């Protein structure tokens, strides 16, 4: 009987070590969460996890890795060629005349250029359910719910203030500034604050896990593999709002693959590694596209139908964990590198949208992010109990990257494991 109890208690400790930290789909607008550890191989084990997190920022890292105002994430916003090659312009409309005359004005560094400031905030709750079956096989469902907001938006004119032509006082530039809101309205575009709340993309996994303990040099070697499908249940980006963000991967179906491995030492130390990738199916939708060769920034007047090939998302990293070193207390320190490959657009009307110009848009060039993760957890599991509750504190600090919002995340995790085979 004592042996049986000891085996169960040891199993609970391993169980907790194997189910802490939530699964995460990386996004450019916030630091990545610490990835999940290998799953505990226990028949019919059930795990529920809710991860809560939030943060805010007014900074981004641009394409040169430099910290800049939030909405300069892909650089400054040049209005000089805003109207170049835009389909269906009407020169009987004075607003289109302004766009045409502005494009004909000689170019000059930072002339007709905005820096755009703003504040981004996020709060999200991620729900995970995992059910073990037999022979190490399990199924998992993961659903995030998010609130994303961009507010306090401010346009700063960077045009030169000297007497060299063209400058801030150039009449056509002043005319553009006076009619800017009207020009955006003409092309059904809004520069107002955005606030979206809803579910992200729903992910289903089938996984296999194995816990190997027949080793004399190590405590254990654990490995977990998962293959899934991501359904585009999250709201897509509103193409008529300049600063709109999607709640998921903008309507794309995805195929994620995840591999986790961990090794244990000295009855309390765990080292782990993680690799995750996700490939997306193409989709066709109306999107805003770049039309001028020298056009730069988030503001694009032209909208058309295009086939979108979304770049694959990658996430890799490692961690060190002090596991139950003080009663039920565990501390994990991790690092993760997340990135997304470049997107590609194929306009359905290449006579209106030059594919080479469209795909030179900086916003399509992907992103990279480095994150340091701290995860502090207390395991409340009692001996001979069927239930294993867990409570954790987490902090995700973004320490580098390009084309990403500089958003750190503070939050926590509530988990429950249920052992049905007792």
C-alpha cells in the first residue's frame, strides 16, 4: 500500500510538471507566452487550464529593430505617393486633384510624412482542455478570448520647417492636411481608435506523449508531439480601419505542429526545449494594397480582391525549471524566439494592382520576437486526491524583435488535473 501511495504521489508531481504553462499561438502585438511542457502519460487524465494576461504599450520595434512610437512599426508614413496608381480616381473631385498634385511635387526627405503615435492594450483569457486516452495518445482544444484596443492616436507632421522647397508650408501639402479626413472618407477609410473583443482562432490537437524513466543517469526523459488544425473563428481585420487588428490569424486555416522535450535531474531540476510551426492555407479576400512604388506606411487608399498566402509562424525556445523545490512551489525561467515569414499577395486584377509594387509593402515582410518568460507556480495537490489544482503567476518580457509591438504581459494561470484511474 505504501508503495502504491508513493507511486501516486510521484505521479502527481510529474503530472504537474507536465501540464504547467499554456499552449500559445504567437502574435506580433504582444510578448509570447511560455510554451507547454511535455504531457504526462497517464491513462484518462483530464486537464483544464485558464491563462489570463494583459499589458499595454505606446512603443514598437520597427524593421531596423529600433524602438519607435507604436504605429511606426513598419516605418514612417509617407503621403507623397498616397494617390499614385489608385484605381478609379476622379479628377473632377478636388480631393483626387490634391492627391495628384501632391505626387507631382518634388520629393524630399520627410516631406509629406507622418509619425503616428498611439497606445495599444490587450487583455486575454486562454482556455485549454486536454484529455488523455490510451497508449500516450491525447486530444486537446485551445481557444483564446481577447480584447485589443488602439487609442490616443496622434499624427505628427515631420515635413521640413526650413525655407527649402518643398516644406511644411508648401500650399499643396497644407491643402492635403486640410482635406485629409475628407480624402480618407472618400476612400471609405477611418483613422479612428479601434476596440475589438471576441474569440481568437480555435485549435484542435491530436497528440502523443511518452515519459521514459528507465534511466540511471537522469530522472526522466519526456517527449510530446502534437499535430492539429486551427479554425479561423477569430474576427478578421476591418480593411476600412487603418489600425484594425485581427483577433486571430485573419481568416486563415492553419496546420500547427508542436514538439516538446524535457529531461530531469536531481529530483528537482528540469531542462526543456520546444519547437512549434504552423502553416496556413491561402484565402481570397478584399484587402488594402500598396499602389505607389515609394508609398510607405499603414495608410493605403486602394482596396481590391487578392489571393493571400500567409507566411508560416515559428516558435522555438528552452527553459530551466526548479520543480517543487519548496513544497509545492516551482519556478520556471524560459526564453522563446517567435517569428512569422513574409506574406504574399496575388491581386485578382493585375491590370489595376502591380504585384511587384503590392508585395514591396513593408507590412507584408513578416516579424521576429525574443521573449524572456518567468512562470511561478504552486501545486496544491494532496496525497491520495483525485484532483490536482494549480495556481501560477507569469510575466513575459519582450527583449528584442522587428515589426512588433513592445508589449510585456503580466498574468496568471489556474489549472486543474483530474486523475480518473484511481
